[in-house]
């Protein structure tokens, strides 16, 4: 059985592997979203659309990305814990957005969090954006690519020094470029 922390705490993401937008589009999903999550954008006016330097149509994103990468980056899905090969990536280099290749994290900020997802304590300057995510019924800070808006994961206040932050990222949302020798 999963621990309470895995079911409700900082690692509740693993439960959200379904396509949230498809769930909300269903009658039961919409009613659940309004009743349980209190999304004002579902019950009232839609949130204004954000624009990004790299902006493609949904069809163009689907053509560009593998289905599982598309689900994470464009539909805010979450990959299963311990499924990413990037968990074991320990070479010097840079982790970048799988959607637009913007450099996001230096390998010098990667650490083993024990959560099952690649984790970092600091992004590169001007690499990410954040927003509030209430999809599990409580607020979390969602992390997205500053350039294309792709969903990367979430940031939590339980990381190591010097920042005390844990940027818990989906490996499918990232690529890796080794440092040149």
C-alpha cells in the first residue's frame, strides 16, 4: 500500500497520469472538477490564454511530439515514478525542454530526491515560469517552460540547500545534452 505522503502529499502527482482535460470534458469529470476542485475557470469565465515565444497549434504539437511526451507537455499528464531514464543521468550537461529545446537545468543542480522523478534545486536563469495548480484539491506550484509553456512538473519547499526547493520534473518533458569535453 502507498504511504499517505504518496497518496496525498508531495508525490500525489503519480495519481494524475490520466489526461486531465479529457476527464474534465466528460460530464462526471466536469461535475467533479467544480465540486471537488473549485476551479473558477470551469464554473465561470475562462482564464485568459497565455502567449509564448514558441506557440504551435495542437495539431502541430501532436505532430512534433511522441504521444507520451505530448500528454505530459501539452495536457499536464504525469509519468509514472521511476520510469524515466533521466533519473540515472549523472553526466555533466544541461537538461532542456523536450518541446522547444530551451535549456532549463544544469546537471550541477540535479539531486537524488528519492521521489522517482528527476529533481533539481535551481533552474537556469529565465528558463521557467510557474502558476498555481489546484488540480488535486490543494494548491501546488506548477512549473512550465518559459518559452513554449510546456508542463514540466511542480516545485516543492522540501529540497536541499542552498535553495530548499525541489523542482520535481517529468523526465518525458526533458531532454539531456552532455557537456562537450
